[in-house]
């Protein structure tokens, strides 16, 4: 086919498979702009447009349109991809890369807990930029560490389903509370009064503080409202835990069942606690799996302690009157 004067235009005929492939590339968001433009050039060539018309339509040079027309006719779809570019030959062999990866995974330096880029480069005799590229290519980050602990509770699945089901669909006419305690909280106070914030001046406090001993905080979180029942005790025993349960019972409206989610701490399972719970049919206990404190929502709250009275230390902050 020819269009006016000049060289004859090479006709382009597409199969159904080629037309479908090129059309899909134009709709994909992950395809590079240059490759998408090449596919568009070929589709317009197949519609019978000349190189000049394609160049005008796509705002490119007519020689660019002619180039991809010729490449497609000669090599079909494979001709639209970039050819290997000449460059500097590799100076790092595959064996050297494998040695760096293996040393990173299965060894540690003699004078440190983990490899750094420069310590690894010094040992293997490569530049630190080469080590960085190798680590990035294989996703290696020796300086990072994540901790985990798997529960060995044989009833782990059953307990998780029970507690999560309680969170997602609590029973009608029932109160669901997450109970936990925080022991050995330091009660600290500043040596001088805290200066309040002023325009242009942040809140200020002294670096020195006074110790007022330690306390143990017992807290129960209502998962429906975010309200927290809290109380501090000097000691952390079954006697104090039972006293805290009695305080909860005194605050629960009549006619409501009480579902308690708590861990397997020894103070929760003494004979006194079991007998007290057995006399209250409306109380239902849900123990979390061992080594799975993350399932207890009250453990997600922050704790703050301040000195409020010479004879009393109370908890404050997000444990009181705030949501989870």
C-alpha cells in the first residue's frame, strides 16, 4: 500500500491473537509507556494509517513509527521488546554472589551480632556498594530482627474461636470484660511542678524524679463501650485479684451475664477464686491460650502512673475512662 509520494508503506496484518494481545497491553496499568506506545503504533498500522498520520496522531516522529512498523513485520510481537543493550561486562561471578548470600545467611562476624555492609565487604573482598546491591537483590537485611512465639496450647484453635466469637458477636444481655493486671509499676513524680504549655512554649518538666515505690494495677475493659474499671493494690496476689472481681461485680447492673476474658496466671485459678465464681452462675470465664496474651484486648492499653497522695498511688492515663 502506498500513500502519495515517497517510499511505499509496508502493510501490517494482525492475527486475532496478536490484536488481542496488543489491545490488552494498552489497558494494563503496569505496562511501561514506551511499550504501550509501540503497541499503539502497530494497531494504527493495522488500521491502514501511514507513518506520517500515526506520527501526527501520537505526537511522535514519523521515523519512529516506521521503525516499529518494520520491526513488527520482521519479528512480530517479539520485535516490540527492547533488545539487549551493550554495556560493561559483569565483574562479579555467580559464585562470588552465592558466597556472599551464604555467608550472610549462615554465619555471623566474630566481633558483632550481625553483618554490616562494610564488615561483609572487608571479609569477602568486594566493595560495600556491591554488597548493598547483592543484599537488595535477595532481600537480605541482617540488621533487622522480628520476634515471635507460637502457642503450644492443645486447645489453641478452640480458645481463639471462642474469644474472637465473643468479640465479634457478644451475647445479648451480657457484659464482656477483658481482665488483666500490670505488676511492678513504678510510681514516679517530678521534683518540681510541671510547667504548663504556653503559646510558643511547650510543656516543661524537670529531668529528675522521685520514686514512690511500686504498685500493681488491675483493669477490666468493657469491649462494647471502652470503659475501664481499674484499681491499684500494693501487692499482686490471689487475694487482691478476688477483691478486684468483687469490685467488678458491684459495678455490674443486675440481670446481666458477665463474660470474663483473662489469661492463665496462677492467681486466677486458686480455690478461693474458683469457689467465688462457682457461686455466681451468671459469670462465665474464657481463658486465653497459653503464650497468646495478644488476644486479650486490655493488654493493648497504655499505662501511666502518677503520685496522687502521700498514702496512695493511683493509675492514670489511657487505662481510665478511655477506649481501647
